C-alpha cells in the first residue's frame, strides 16, 4: 500500500440513510415521484407519486448517490430531478475528507464481495451490520480525484459507444419496418397459424440441469445448459409463453426449451431466418393475457395477420438485416471489452498498488 493510503470501512467514508416506508395510502398520481429499486435501475419504469410529508433526508436531488441494498445490489448517481426515496434504498452522503465522486466507485467495486455476504434465499439483501464494517482502502484526497477523473473518461467512452449502439438499433429496426411493410403483387397475405405451430416446452428444473452441452431456454432467454436437447433440429426459434411472454429468441444449435416457452415448428416453406425477423416484427405481446403472470395466447397468436414475400425477397431482407446485426454485434463486443477494461482498471486503482502516471493527466484533460 502506497504512502497516504489508509485502511478504513464503508462506514468510515459515508453515511447511509434509508428511504421512507411509504404505505399504499401515501401513493397516487400527483406529487413527487417515489423511487423504488425498479425505478432506480430503469428510468422507463412507471412511478407512483406522493404528497406525503417526509423527512428531508428522504428527498432525492440531482447528484445524490443511491445504493440499493435489497434484492439487487447496485449504486447509481441520481439525475432525474426531485423525488422521494423509498425504503430498501440508501442515500449515501460522503464524510469529511472524502471526495464524493469516489464513493460510487468504491461501492461498485465492493458489490461482488458484499453479494457473498448477503442474506436471504429469494430476495438477497445487505444489512447495515454487514455493510458498514466492510473493509476498503482509501487513497489521499488528490488521488481520489484523479481516480474519479480517469474512470469518468472511460465512462464517457462507454456512454458514446452505447449511444452509437442505440442509433444502430433504431436504424436497423426502421429499415426492417420499411422492408416488411413494402408489400407487392407477389406478396401473399397469411396468418401465423398458416406458417407455424407453437410447441410446448417441457419442465426442467434448475436441479435437473447438468450444466453442460446445449442451451436451456425459458421465456426470458437462456437460463442454463443441459446435455440432452429437447429440440434436436436446429436452428430453433423460441417464443416466450409465460412471464416474458411474446419474446423471441434464436438458437443456432439444438436446445432444451422449458415449459415457460414455446418452440416453433414450421409448416410452410418460409425461410427460418425471415420467420425469426417476422416474429420480432409482429406484435406478439398484443395477444398476451395481462392478468397475473403474463401469458401468450397461442390461438390468438395463430390469428395474427402478416404479409409474406416470395422466397428470393425473404433472403434479400435477411441478408440486408444481417449486415446491420453484424455491426450491432461488433459494437456490443467493443462495449463489453470496454466494461471489462474499466472493471480491471478500477480494481487496480483501488488496490493501492498502482499509481496513475502523470502522462494520464493529459489524456484525462483531453477527454
């Protein structure tokens, strides 16, 4: 450990203030938004609002650090305007001598070890008794600021890549929409029931999956591996039946499909890759039952109308969209590599064994 670094605890760098225990009667459609774990992690999640008077400590302002300690361990910097913080979330306030920007990095770095100490089987959580004494290394204040600046430059690069990815996805979907709605004299009006059948998957519990071989698909995608496939002929198109109903997945290999999903059996001469694009384009979620656990209604899905071009046009569409998908996949790989670089860099910087070279200051300043 280098000079100026000290060993301390998470309690030594910040105070952790729990949110307010709102009751159903406190919630409505007016007032400030109430932020739960879902809203913290996903800005698109719908929110309840409240006019209930709460202590000022439960008010969120832009720039506040929020730590989710129940269900999902995560840290975020709040940037969506005034809001009320619900229980199961901590507002994290830095202590004297600690640079505010270093706290999210230290918490983010500590999450993997904290998860190993978490309690509960279905909904894991971290108590203050576990969180506060967790040991960390704290650099001197000038070094804290330099670490934050360096990681921020990497984060800016990752954010630029993610924006590039979103633009590529929007362009791809716009082109696909244009291609699938173009129509023509040689296109045939059909229904899904004339193109395919949706076959039920079979139960395969976690304990019965042996962890090797072929992917196991559920309604939310791949959930494990198993040595014996249920569907031996590939490629396979999988459709979510319960839960994430209407989601569509592609497997290049044989796979096992469990009973929360369907697998597609083609009963027409349609190209399988085109059928996959078509299923993603058609609004399968429009024929899901929304009461209780969302479920895809198979008979209503069969009734959905679609226009199918001749085989040669199907292949043209598939090949063009494949170019977009290749670019998207490459951008995803670059983002994953950048995130791995960030993780490794942060680990090195917080270890106390590595000094940021002076030459990096020029790089940070130019970012």
